[in-house]
C-alpha cells in the first residue's frame, strides 16, 4: 500500500536533481563560453562607416553630438585593447547604429521643423515694422487718453 | 516730443525697419566657420610645460594630447605616435618616415575639445640610447570624401634623452 507514495517521492527527488544539474551546467557553460565579440578592426571599420553617416547628417544641420560622444567613448575603449573593453565598445557601437538609423529616418521631419522654426522666426521679425505701424498709434492714443481720463479742465 | 508727429513717427519706423532687416539677415545667413583643428601636447598633469627631459628605454611616459575641432562637422582623428630624431621629424606636407609605434583614435563633435591621457612607450632603436630622440605625435584625420586617413600637416614633438634601462 505504501509503495506508491515512496516511488512518487523518488521520482520527484530525481526530477529535482535533474533540474538542479541542468541549471548548474547551463550556468557554468555560460561562464566558460565568452560572448561573441567582433574583432577590433571590424569594429573600427564599423565606427568609420557610422562616422561617415554622422558627418552627412551633421552637414544637413542635424544635431549629432550624442552619437558622436558615444562613438568617442567606444574608440577610447578600443584604445585599451582588452577583451572586456572591446565587448563594451561593441555594445556602444550597436547602440550608435540604432541611433543613426533613427536619425536618418527622422531626417526629413527634423529638416522641415528646423526650416519652419528658422523661416518662422524671420517672418516674425519681418512682421514687427508692420505691427508697429498699425498698432503703435492706437496703443499710444489709448494710453494717452487713459492717463488723462481724470484730468479736469480749469475754468 | 510727440511720437505721432509724422516726422518723429517716420524716424522711429526707419529705426525699426533697419533693426528688423538686420535681425532677418542674422537668422537667415548661412553658418560660416573658419575650419581648423588645434593639436597640442601636455604634460602628465595635462598642463602646458614641465615636460620630461629624460626617459629610460622601455619606460611608459604619461602624457596628454589636446585636440580641438572647429571643422564645422564631427571629426575622426588619429594620433600616430612615432619615435625619431631631428632628421626624421615630419613637415607641414609630409609625415615622418618612421613607423608608428602606437595609434590613438578619437572622435569629436563640432566645436568640442578633448584631452587624451596616454602612455607613450619609449622604445626607440637601441642605437638611440644615450642620445637625444624625438617623440613625434602626428595628427591624421579621416577624409570622408576620399575615404582614407589624411595627414593634416600638424604634429608635435618632444625631445628626450634616452637612458639605458635600470638593472632589475
């Protein structure tokens, strides 16, 4: 009668042991296998190609300071020449690649909004003389009357 | 003075029109920059002056390099470190014929400056031990149109007396 629960318990024990083994094995393997990394020269080539794209964007008046600073950080890490730095640099480069792609996609709308703000400012400045010509006499007279409203004419 | 007097009003209007024209010109004028890069060598504290005059063969000298980008666009720069003598210094048009010992790379946004601390290994030809050598730092930039590294004609050098390495 008692045999069945005992067998069940053994099965559960074996199952738990297998799970523990698999977990420990996976963890130790993840420690021993280094993550895939690009060679420094490949990374350098990618940095150069990203730089060219950033220069083109900058020439169109797009603010590229943030991705340039990140690439500068990646280059600094590459100067260190150790594995950890190369992996870090690789992460930064892929982040910059995404940022550049985003900037390139947003380029038309950025250019339109920049032009709108530029020509809008010019139009606003151009309207000052017209507004002054139309409004100044009215405002001046209004104020002139207001400041003299309580004046009494002496007999 | 009545500002609504025809003559006074005309004078005020003239001033405002001129001011507005100058303002519009300022907003619409294309951005003009005189492109240049500045390049300098600083001591281990990243300050000007107080440079080392002697170094042991094989020693790593701590120095700083200063770069300033006013090219109007981002700049990808390479500083090629070489060791030569008075005869192998670079010129405004040609780099030194010596091979680079180390290459430092940096990227700068427009209008940005950077100070790069470096460890320059003093490893000239052994024939230069006991003599005066020049640590040469050449500035190269990546030319986007030609897709290659171009020598800028800018370099800095530091003369050092190379001493025999001390016994361990």
